């Protein structure tokens, strides 16, 4: 059995005192009491009536809890460390069913931060935080029997594994000391099976109630034994108060400048990278002056941590943590200074300290700072000279505030209701006077603010204002200063900014100007060499958006900082030239694409009403890698529900990736010069027209991402977790909604100090919409009143309620929307007609056709009177009415679809995507009327338009091609249908799939049918079998879809002469379909008929038991 640093790892029960684990826990400054693990339950007793750890863990967690949390919080699925996103589930009513399917597929379910949604777990974690004096979290891992969820890997935090159900075998291997800045690379902490670290591993078997301690960087792997395993992992975030982290935070207190101080990202990154060297393992431990020390049988901790044993085991919950002093004492501050001097000495002695870094400094005799090469030893000398009690004091107070915020989170969660969408949670009837006072305070703060001096141009910035000071290969020798600020005996009133390195910034500003200035200086473009995928994120914030930009811009700046991108707020005066001032965003984009000192290869334009929320993945580098070819110049997201002016709903231009290239510069200038920009068209309308017209070869230069990929869908806004939808864009929303959602996002990010965690904003978003619907405002968006903003709040809330399986409430919201529009705007306002249309569509989708038809007819008549019969909104309304009639009255529907198709063709042209949609509807009605010859050319035209406009792999192209293939099969033209189906399946394989797995399987089944008709029995069998096995894994072998697929497979096996296999599958399908769907269902009847055919061909009869 091999030994790892700090002591041997013994097999289960051979280390009852926990000494092996305690050797590592000394790095935390923890002196565990004797028999800690053996007396596990006694040590953390807080649930009444429990005497055993296993019983306690089973009571607070288990499979039922896992499924319940899946509904409330979702989960992610993994297999050998590989994400299986197609099996993931967002919070939803069907998440429990999806969780069971993932487990049947042998996947591990991972549920992060489960303590936030569970009162018992939160209380449990609170007691642990009190014991260890460290913030942490609880994650749940559910692994099927004999499965391995993750390969060999290590983690950035200490972890205590708590085995809840089943047994699990853990391999404990070598140890690596992590670089905190490298975890944005998803493969950084993965260890290959042939690595030296895993050559000699020890095994530990955990049974229910056992615990295992894994220190930071411990390489490990686990496998469930013969039954389902559930364990909780309690992370302890010691990395935020390690010696290296404390040094960086104290240095930032001395000089917080990210341009020329000790907080420069280049230096911070160097410290983290150097500390990952095993020879500097001491830098990952808590500094000795801050550690707890044993004193006889007692444990003594420095007073500043405030978490003493007196507040543990069996005591009632208190809102405030016990024993919290006002400030660190002088002796402790002195010892802290000496500890940090030793850290500086260790870093200076490392060979990496001699290699120069590109840093900004202030030169003696020069007013402005410059950028040049400087060895880390000189930076470390500067820190050492300025180390003192005051910066240590400020750092420890900031750490104490972090612990207080974490403690408050545990306290609040310990009383949390299970249902996050409980009606009581949506009761937002707050004190109106208090709210008005808050609004007044914000208005007073914003009076007279002027952002004209905000960083807008690298030429005007102080960085790099003395070009040529240093040569490319020259190291700086001129004397310089670090600008040591005047010490203060009082804590900084904005101490929220003074957080350990690696945490988030711009959190404590009291004015919008301060917040925006902070965001703008977080990660500015420095003009230094960068990797080709690094992106400059550009936004701008005029005064009319300050109310929400003061929160959204810091969020985006923190995201850029997290993943090593640059961020800038452009505040130059807006160009006009007769163009709507809002359209001047085009010139802002061009300015940064052309800027001679910017070295980033791409620019992301993102409006102040949009935020990046996936803090787990660098979505920009990932998107560029996946979708950008050498010819790609623009990457933009499809938005089928978007409508800027009279746009064609192709995409949304307010979040757009642009390559910095001569082509992009030329195209942006062409966009700005387009005469239609001066006709009142929006910038998005004109961009869509340029794309459709293929100006400068735009169709080949653009990549259109699926909806939600890098922007919100304009209707749903938030339709999934940040892993699926990494951007939340509140376009067209009221400023109050934006302020509520973005401020909540920044609060969560800052107060909870999430090192690598996505922002789940859906709950805050729904609450904000609910508040607006309960007390509708005037619809003020970006400082201007829009009727569409007010109506949009109702429509989006209704959509969210539909997703939450609350259809009656969704309809009630739609009815209330119409009543509000009629009262405020009158019966003849265009927004009233659009709201009436939305209600009619909702009634139709709910199957209430009797109510839907008159509602839709009234809306269409109103629009025709207001806009005329040739307006595109009238065509759209006619199509919606036709969809309500097509099943029962296809002839009337055909007349409506024909009118819409003709109108769209004349208004937008035959190649418009709107025309293609109208063609699909018209083709369906003609197919139902028995006129397939008239339907086919319409389907071919629609498929061609969607392929060319949206890409062959788009969901819209898929829909049109499948409709065409279905028609060809009905006409007994299987070879042509096969060609179409192979083309669309190949398009989905070649690109990241943009349609659901269910639709892909249906397409595969259609292909098998076309092959079977052509007597290509073997190929048909392969495809039918793939569909059947996939559905059996996804939905279970007894699901109706899987049973129908079994019948299809049986039929082709029968034709291949394999009667025994066919008989078994037919029996399975007929019995199952009759039981699940009933004897009258067409799927059962078809399966039974096929089975009877088999029996007849074999000379038998259907068994009497089936009758």
C-alpha cells in the first residue's frame, strides 16, 4: 500500500482516530479531536433523536431527496468524467423521470449546492462551517451500481465525503497542488490512466455513515459497488485563505490597481501558477498565524475567525455566529506579517521568479505609468517593503465579512421552503413607501452624472501612454514606485471590494458611476500579445441605462476576468449623421474592430441589458472553436421570436461575435452607410437585409447559432440552465425588471463569492415579471416608454408559467394582459390587437378551439382595419387562425394560408424565411385536402429557403425536410424520401445538433421505413434497432415510444426471416401497447395487425389470450 504526503491512507476502519486524515487537516489549521471520525454523529449532533451517523445521513438525504431536488434544481449527468448534456435536466416537473432514465443509462447524477434548496442540509453544513471556520458547500453524487462517474482527477477544495446510501470504493492516489486560474480549462484537473500519479493507489471502501477526507489536490477516483451509491461531498474552501491567497489579498490592499499595482492579472496569475509547484506546497496551507492550535484537550483558534467550539453540537440555531470579535488583535497581525514575509521569501527563491513579466509601473519622474518587462522578484520586494499590520487588518476583516455572508446564507436556507415557486414566494406586495424612497435615492445619486470621461479609447488611457519606453527584449531597470496609499485605522467603507484574489470585484459601490468605472477598469485591453481566441467584450452605457447597467456591467466584467478576456465600456459621444442614435452601436463595433492597439482576435458586442451567466465554461472560446472556420467573420444567434421594427426574426444583433479583420471593418462600414439606416429602420432590420441580400458575401461569412446558444430567445428569455443558455438578454424589458434581475445576479455573485458557479437567474426573473404583472407600470425601457414593453411582461410570464406546468394561470395572465391593454391603450391600439392575438394563440394551443377562433378572428379584423389587409402582421394573424382550423376545416385553413403565402411572397420575397413558413402551412393544408402534387413544390421551396438562410443543420431546415420526406413516402417514392432523410441526418451529424434527440430518432425511423419499402432489409433493421435501443435507454423499454419502435423492428425482422426474434418483440409490443395506450389506440392496432400477419405467414393464429 503506497503512502502519500502527510501519512498513509489506510483501508476502512483501520484508522479509527482519523490520524491519517488529520495529517492533511493540519494544512487547514485544524486540530481534530481524538476519535473524530469514530464519533462522527456525536461531534456534529444537531438533529434530535439520532445516535448513528448512517441514520442521520439517511434521514437528511437519499434517493427521494435526489429526485425531489432534480425537480427543484435539476442535475447534470456524467460518465467517466464526460458530460452527457442530452441527459441533463433543468428544474422542471419531468426532471425526476429524466433522472431515473439517466441512472438506467448508467450515468452519474451530479447536483451542486444542494444545501441551498434543503433546510436540513443547510443546517448540517452550517454546523460544519462553525467547526472548521471555513465557507463550503454540499454537492450530491448518485451513481448506479458498478458505474464510474468520473475518471482520476483532483479538486481545488478540501472535501469530506459522506456516504449516504450503498457502498463505494475510492482509489486514493498521488497529489497535485492546483493552479486556481487553470480550472476554467475543463480538462485541467483530469488525470490520464497512465499518469505517474495513479501508478500506485490505495483503496478505501466507504459504507453507509462513513466519512473520508480528501485534501486539496488529492488525486482520486471512485466506483459504486453492487448497488446504487449516493454520497454527499462537503467542500471546504481553504484555497481562499491559503498562504498564497492571503499574500495576494494583502498586496491588493496595499496597491489595488490592476494597471500598475500588485493586483495586475499577469502577476496574480504568475503567483497561482508558481504555487502549483510541489516544492511550494506550504503556500496552499493556511498561514501558521491563522491556524487553530491544540491546547491540551481543547482547540484554540485565533479570535478573528470567531468560530469556537462553544457554538457547536446540539445548540439551537442562532442568526449570528458565536464569539465574533470586533477586530484582530495586534499580536495576531504582527504574526501575520511575518508569515507573509516568509511566503515572499519562498516565491523569490523559486526559479520562476527570475523570468520577466509584462507589467505596468510608475517610473520615477514620470506622471503616468508605463508597461514593460519586470521580474517577479522586484514585485515581491515591493510587497515585502510595504507589508504592515494595516493591510493585514483590512484583509482579515474582509475575510471575516465573507464568513458572515456565508453564515447568513446557511441560516436563511435552513428555513427555506421546498417549493421554490410557492405562491408565498411570489407575494411581492412590499412596502410601497420604502420602495419609493429607494427609487428616490437612486435618482438622487444619478443626478448630474457624466460618463464622457469613462475609458473609451486606448490612445487616451494612461496605460501605454509612453510607447517605446522598453524594448521587446529589454528588462526594466528604471526606478519605479508602487504608490503605497495612506494607511487608515478604520476599515475601508467599500471593503466588499477587498476580497481574496480569484474572487469577484465591483461589488460594493454605492453609485452607478463608481460601479461602471470599476467594471471598466477590471480587465481592460492592454495591447499585449494574446491567444487567438481571446475576445474583447465591448458594451456602452449612456445615462438612461444606469439604473440597470450598474449591475449588468460588473457582472460581465467579472465574467471576462474569470476566463481571461478583456472588457471595455465605450462612452464616447454617439455619432448620428441622420441615423437613429440607437443605431450608432454599429460605429462602436467598427471602432473596436479597427483599433490599432487592440490585439484580441475577436470582439463580442453585448448590450447593457444582457449578461453572461455561465461561470463554469468559457463559452466564447468554446463557440469560436466549434463554429468558426477561417472564412467565418460574424457569429450571431438565431431568434425566431425576435422582432426589432419590421425585422424578419432571423437573429438578434445585440449580442454578436465579430472577427477583427478587414472584411469585418468593410462590412460594418457598409452596414452604417446603408441608406435604409436613415429611413427609420433599426440596425437589426438592416443587418438582416444585408445578410439575405448576401452583401459582400455575408451568407458565407456569417454563422447562425441555434436559438439560446449565445443570446436569449426573445419570448422565453430564460428557458434553461446557464450551461444550455449562457446569456440572459432582457431586450424589450422594463428597466425595473432589468434592475431587479441584474442586481440579484450581482448580489448572488458577490455575497456568495462563487469561484466557479453559474448564475441561475430564472427565479429572480419570474419574480420580477410577476411583480410587474401584479402592478403594471408604464413600460419604461432604457428611459423611454413603450407599449410593447408592458405587453411583453405579460407574454413572457405566461410562457414561464406554461413551462412550469401551470397552464390555467398562464391563460389568466394572458386574459389580464388584454384587459390592461384595452383599459390603457384602447380597443383600437395595435398593441391591444397583438395582445388579443396572443390570447387566441394560447387558447388554441390549449385545445380550446371554440374560444380561440372568435378571439383570433377579432384580432385579425382589428389589425386589418389598422394596418390594411397587406400588412405582414395581418398575414401572421391569418396563419395563426388557419392553424386553429386546419385539422377540422382544412378548406378554410387552406384559403387563409394561401392568402398569407401570397402576401409574404409579395412583401418579403420568395426567399424570406417567413414566406417559407407560410409555404409549409399551405402545403400541410393541401396535403390534408388530398392535393399532394400541389404540396410538394411548396415543401421543396421551403426546405431550400431554410437550408440556405439558416443552415442545413438548423431545426427549421430539419422541420421542412422531414415534411417533404413524409409526403414522398405517402406518394410511394421511398428512394427520394431516403435521399432527403440521409441529407438532413448528415447535416445534424456534421454540426452540433440543433434539434431534439426525439426528433432525430423519428428521422432515423422515417429513414428505416423508406429503406424497408425498397427491400433494403438489412439497412432498415440497423436503423430500426438503433431507434428501439435508444428509446429503451432514454425512456425505458416499457414506454409507448419504445414499444412502437419494437413493433417496427419486429416487422423488418419478420421480413428477414428471423421469426423467433420477431415473435418475441411483437409479443412485447402488443402486450405493452395494449396495457399503456389501450386497445383502441392506432399504435396498438398497427402492432397487432403486424403480429397477425406474422402468425398467418407461419400458419398459426393469434393466441386466445390476446383476444
